[in-house]
DNA sequence: GTGGTCTAGACCACT
DNA sequence: GTGGTCTAGACCACA
């Protein structure tokens, strides 16, 4: 599988996000080793240093830990921590901005496609 | 009033967004002159070149036009054009990403604060 | 002035420590710009990326902030924050280890050279 | 009992230090056999090669000797030699750095907890 | 095998 | 001018 990168956001950031998605989706579980820096570099056709930078971000976020000579291991509690942190960020930062933008554009939820089982009504 | 800039997005972009907001909110109307580059630079404590770049973006978007010896004037139809363009972008780009993110975080609209007169329900 | 690097600790770490020392010593003050990445790289005969890595550590520690197109600026409150953090680390981590080591080596403070105006006595 | 390793210092080094501590504390005496590589590896959940490397360091320091078919035995005079070497290192290397760091942080011995029977005074 | 660090050199966006 | 990112390739210590 090849990979298409968004030119406007750093590759290491996209790789970090991709890995986070995998953790949230359960494809990567706590205690698992991340695929090795070299392997990912080959698979995604990018420089090992770039992969390393992405992984280092995860280390800084306390989501994975580096074990010398072994690899990068997903820490216990990472999934929970991640979910809480991302939810908090969405609620406190992203959502208010979304509402503000919708108001500015005079858009209502009735104008937007919602997931199947949900429905919005004005009162 | 000084101004707090988001370090992660270009200042000229933020200034462009700020101006667009003013137009959408009606604080700047079609036919109005934008405040001079030099004035904005002083007010916001930024480089005149940066202001100029922001204004140039607006020119490129056909929202304002430069009049030699006069200044930058908001074009007729700018508000309508802006509203359509921003709405289209929101619907086609932003909204799908928002839904995707909410799904990943297992968030439902019932978990989110909605504007006063709107209400969501699961079916 | 040339520079001697400790081979056992990463250059970027040593550069970070050096910069911190300068801040603590008041040679670099809050609001000052750090010398540019390129300049330091030339002066110390190291790679710009290495300098950048050192500076990034300081950004992560909230001691300096990066201003695009301008440079790296020492944040307000950096000195105070630094002093508190380093003191806390010394007291809670380093000092207990020192005492433990001295006990293990059966060393007393009377065996050690102290700064001029201080004196230790057994009771 | 499992063991918590400091991720920043090599495991073999930590194991060497641990063993040295045991010798200094008298839990391991001259003439004693060190626990077997394989036993330690199982107990501490680490790679036998790592244990082996730690033991080799002790051999290189002339603190233990390998006896074919028997194991690693703590040499006569090891305790004394160790005490002298570690004391010398502490005095010439560690202590000056400690004083330097304390000066930088503007810390005095009066700010630090000392063992019960010792007291510091300024003159 | 693993990750960590460094170099040399390039290109980019921003001010 | 500034910092940020990426590549290609190298060397090291660790397990």
C-alpha cells in the first residue's frame, strides 16, 4: 500500500496522528511494540529520522516508551489517557470554534449531514 | 488592545481570517476601505510586509481591490461570494473531518453543547 | 573560543544545559533573542539541526518561544520557572542520592571541601 | 520482586552499580560467588547477555574474577579497592559539580537536610 | 536486531 | 534574515 501525504502538514505529525488513530481503533494495543523505525521508513518510503521524530512525539506525550535495543512499546493506560485528552481538547477547543464558525456562516445543524441514527431539530 | 497570535498559523493568515470575519459580521462593508497597511502594522505590532501579504491574499481571493493612491477597497459582492465559498469549504472539507473525529472519539451530538434553539435526538 | 564537548552526553543536551546556565546567570534575560541557530552552528562548529534540537527542548520546557521569521525568544517568567524547577529537582532527586552515596562510602561532610563561609560540625 | 529500571542509563550499568552497592553494604563479601548469570536474568527479567556484560565490567574493574566451571567470585581486597576508587571519584568529580550546581541555584547547605548528627553553620 | 545521535546539504514558509 | 522540515547516509550503544 502506498501512502499519500498532505503537503501542508509535517510528515512526522501525520505519522503520529496515524499511530494515534491505530491506538484509538484498537489496532495497536497497550504493551504492543510499534513497528520498527527502519521498517516504517521502508514501508512508507520516508527517512528513518522522520519516523523517529514521530515516535519521539509519542514518547513526549507519554503514550509509548522507548526500550533500548528492543523497540518502542505502547504504555499501559495509553488508550485511556489518549481518549480523555483528545476528548477534552475537542470539547474545550475545537467544538467552540466550530460553533462560532457555523454561526458566522449562518449554518444550522439542520443544514448538515448527520450520522444515520441522529437527528437535529429546532425548538 | 494588543493581540495574541497563534504561533502555529502564519500571522498573515490570521490577519486574513480576522478581516474575513469582520466582513462576514458586517463590521466591514462592501465599498469600505480597509485600514491602511501602515496603521494595522502599528496597531497590531507586526511587520508591514506581513499586513501587505494578508491583504494580497484578499486581493487574490477577489474580495478586495487595490486602488492606487487610495487603498484597498472591499469589492461589491464580496460578502455573498465569501459566504458561499466558506460554506462550501465547511461542508465539503471541515464537516466530514469533524464527523470522523467524533466517531473516533466515540462522541455523539448528545454529548455536545448546542446553540439554544437546537436539539439532537437519536432515533 | 573553541568548545570541548563531553563525548558521553548528547551535544544538543549540553547546549541546552549551557543555555540554561546562561539564563540562570543572567547573561540571557527574559525577552532576549537566543543567538540564531545558524550562528551558533558556525560558532560551535556543529550542525544546525543539532542546535535546533537543543532549542526545541527549551521550547518544550516552555522556557523559550519560537517566532517565525524572527528567532527564539526567552519567555517572560522563564528565569523564575527555571530556578524553581531545577531547585525542586535537586532537592527531591539529586540530594537524596548524594546523601545515600556518601553514606555508602562512609563519607562525612567534614571530609569535603565547602565554600568559604560555610562549616559543618558533628554534634 | 520485579525491578524498575531507569530508562536513561544502560541496564548493564545499573546492574553493575547494584552489585557494587551490595559489596559495599557487605551483603556480598570477598570470596563469595555472584549469583549465576542465568539466575539473575530470570530474576530480573532481563537478557542473559546483559547480565554477562555487567559482570564483565566488574571483571574489568578487577573486583571479581571468573573461575571456569564455578562462577564469578569476588576478589580479595575488592571492598577496600572499591571504597577507595569510589571515594576518589566522588571527591574529584562529583563533589565539585555538586558545589557548582548549588552555587548556580543559589542553594546553601543550610537549605538542605543533613544526616542527624551533622550541622552546618555560616561564619 | 533495536533506537539515538550527528553530519551535510537542501528546500520551504515566514518576517 | 529567521526557524522548520526532510533526505541520505553514517556511527554508536544497547539487548
